[in-house]
C-alpha cells in the first residue's frame, strides 16, 4: 500500500526539481513570478487549503461526533467569501508577501512585524502538527508500520521538496494536487455509494445507535483507550478469551480485541456512540449548547481563513488585486464541490465502521471504507487511491505551511540570504516531526480549527482594520494582537494540557473564537482611538483600494 | 514620488528587509496625488458599504441556519429523497448560496473600481 504514495511523492519531487532551474532570487523562491491566471491560482489555493483535515478529518469527526461536524466544511468554504470581500484585492496591492510584510507596509512598525512573525509560527505549528499526525496514522493503517515511521517519512518528503523547488514548484504542485485530490475523493465516494447496496444506503440515512455489535468485530486499538463496559461481555484478546464484568477497562494501544456478535458496545469517553439521537442532530454539541458551539466553530473558520499565512502568500501569485479577488471567488466554487463529499464518507463510515469510535481511529475512516465494502482487489485499489489522495492533501498543505513558517523565521525574525531560506524548511520540518510524535491522540479537525481560531483572533482584526480603517495605529495593532493571541492560543493550550471542563466552559475554552475575536477587535479599536496615526496613514490605507491599472504614483 | 521603472517583483518591504535596512518607518511614506486620493476615498466608501452588506448576508446565513435547525427539530424528520432536510441544510444547501454570494460581491467590487462605466479600461 506504500506503493500508492510513491507516485504522489515522485511527481511532487519532479515538479519541485524542475523549479530549481528558474529560481534566482528570494522573491522568485517565494512567489513564482506572479504570472498565473485566476483559475489556476484558485486551483492552487484550493489544493493548498484542502489538507488532511478536509480529506480525512471531517469524515472522521462525522463518525465520532455526528452530522454537526459538517459545519466545519461549511466554515472552511465560507472563509473565502470573507476573504474575497475584505482582504484579497487590497492585500495584494500592498505588495507585501506576508502578514509581517503587511504590518510593516501599512503601519511602519518593526515591532509589529516581529510579533506577526511569531503569530505565523504559532498558527503554522498548530496547523502542521495535525497534518503530520494524520499522515502517520494513515500510513499506520494501510501498511501496519508504526506511527513514528509515517511521521518521519512525511517530514522527509515535505522538506526535500521545499528545499529543492520552493514556491515555484509549490504553485504547480498545488494546482496539480487539487485536481488529483478532487478526483481521488469524488470517484471512490461514488463507487462506495453504488457498491454498498440499497440496505446500507437506507441505514446510513436512518441512523440507529451503535449499541450492539451486529457481527463478530475486530477492534484494533490505535491508542491507549479507557472503555466502560455496562454488561458482562466475552472478548477474545491476544491472551485468549476473557469475560469482562461491568466496569472500567484500560486498553493499551496496539492491542486487538474481538467482540462477539450481539455483545453490548462499551462506552468511550463522554461522547455518545455513532447513530444516537444526539449524533443525528445537525449541530455541534460538545457541552449542551449546540447553537453557541456551532457559531464558535463558524466564526473561527470563516474569519480565520483570511489570516492563514500559507493561503495569503498564495494570493500574491495573482498579477494584481483584481486577479486576487477573482481567485478568491473561484475558490469558493471549487471548495464547494469538494465539500459535498465528506458527508458521504462520514455517513457510510458510521454505518459500516462504527467500531472506529472505540479504537480512536476515526480519522482513518476514509481510507478504511473501501476494504470494508469490497474485500477483492477493487477495494484494495480504491484504498490505494484514497491513501494517495490523503497523502497528497497532507503534502500540499504542509508544503505551503512550512514555506510560510520558514519565511517568517528567516525573513522576519533573523535577517536572511537565499541560501539560508532554502535550508530553513528542513529545520522547521524537523521541529514539526518532533512535536507530532507525541501528539497521536489529537483530532486532526479539532486542532486545525484551533489554528483557525488563533488566525481569526490575531491576523483577521489586523488585516480588516488595517485595510478598512484609517485610524488604526501600530500600538493598537500590537496590543490587540497580543490580547487575541492570549485569548485564543493561550486558552486552547490550557484546554489541551489541563483537559476540557464540562458544559459551557468547554466551548469557552475549547472554541474561544466566539469571544476572542470580538475582544481582539475591540482592544485594537479602543487602543487605536487613544493614539494618533501618523500623517501618511490615510494614504497608506487609501492606496490599497485603487485599481493598479490606473496610472498612479508609486 | 518615484519615477516609473521596471522592477523585480519583490515588495518594497521585502527588499528593505533583504538589504538589512531594518529601520522603523517605511523608506518613503506612502503618498497619493490629490485626485487619486479623492477617487480612492470614493471607492473606499462604496466598497466598505458593499462589503458590510455581503458580510451581513453571510452572517445571516451562517448564524441563522444553526439557529433555525436548533429551533425547528421537526426538520430532522422531514425527508427529501429519503434524506432528512436538516442534514441537507448543512451538507448541501450552504455551498450554492456561498457561490452566489461570492459572484455577486465580485461583480459589485469590480464595477466599483471602474472609473466610468464603459470607460477605456485596459483588461489584462
């Protein structure tokens, strides 16, 4: 099954290697000469954006948490409407490559530039770690290799590609990978729907709570898991058969337990099993406040999109502001097509592979489905195709993110030369691998949404106010961004390391966007109003709204 | 005001950073000719108004839909082609609406930038 990934890697490396010849300056390395049509660029944006969180994570969350998880996909796509409306064209016109560049161009503050670079690192790592986690898990499922092998292979592939080709390579790689991912996601989905037969299709649409095993079921525990058994159950483990009395059981990762048909399904954690009445509700509901929880995810994803460093830099490959705006508009349509399909995998997975809920491997539901539906070579082939797609998704996003992170490191935090920039990705990738190794347990989709929440609470107010409000001051921007960073990243960190409290606090801490974004905006506005922007601030803002095709002084 | 010249596609800020001249203020503070500034002010005001209406519609869609689904649980039992309507409202309905919204906003934003309708705008 590893063979499925090799072609993706080879093509990526090939396109990457071809880019080297044309690369001359740092600016070539970063933005590929800016001669790319809006459609190609939109494909590249979508290719970069559709990460393992979209390809694997959403379907996995549907199996685990229910239909409400589809709101993540809605937010991921709707972010580009906000991007189109507020940021795309003016941001392109600043000529700034990254948010740190923008901060210095608009507000003339080197301190703000450094702070922005630090935020790029925070967002980049929050986004990169789950990508590598997903790659490690998928490789583990399809090849049986240990988790760390997958993570290390992933890190090597990404950093070599970047060091060889830079972004010129990444632009073509991304556009190619969007088409690849779209095909590799849609075709297997249609095949699955046709293959499963009318009974399974009906079951998928009329969910029944997963409370008894329909057949003898092997559960491969990926990670250490706490099970709650509610009635006496006979299971077969590596040590032979044993009778479980009701109570709590700790299962070590790597074990395989076989449950007999008709046995009661043990509980895992606080969440209900797939198919229950809460599961079927189309709202996110971690703590009894479904509307607030759903809104919070939507605010984070919609407003966070415009602050994602790897996406922003991609808009600079448009020739002008108008091209950047068209790119954003086309991207909405392209993503809309892709996001119709995670629901298919999620619904079929909840019916056919509900035991993933026990084993903690819901993020692998997409690649596990074909083999469950068809045991012959056809199923194996579709597993191979989906694995290739998932790896492409991982690769595409990681390439862009590592570029953004290494750009922030070598451009903004340390003065740089081209040579240094080519090797920074290696260092950055090594850091991600080291962080991903102990992070096997996190949900890909959830951690990625944290990255969105941080972006929404820091860069979103900076960009929106910087572009539309002439009275923004550097001081206000700094105070607002620090507030937003603490309110989002700090709170998410507390939630991750100390565990989520129940009820309303789970939303307040786990998905802080609903309050941290308004807080960051308010801080930025209030602190700015107390200061005075420099005399040129008005011109610095207004020129962002002038079409470049008009003759104007530079 | 600098004269027009062929430049590499590096941003001024990046060149500044690369040259190691990491001074506080931008090399030359941004400056607009009075006519341009007037035009920019007009465009900015109108674009801001358009942007706010689109954002209001986006918010109405994305915040209103969960509220509706929470308020009317009966939508879970109404089925269209066998699929609960409330599921369709999350999985399918938002995407065409988002595309329409994006198209509408793109049209209006581009029209605003054109100085005169049908003027001699060179398209690239």
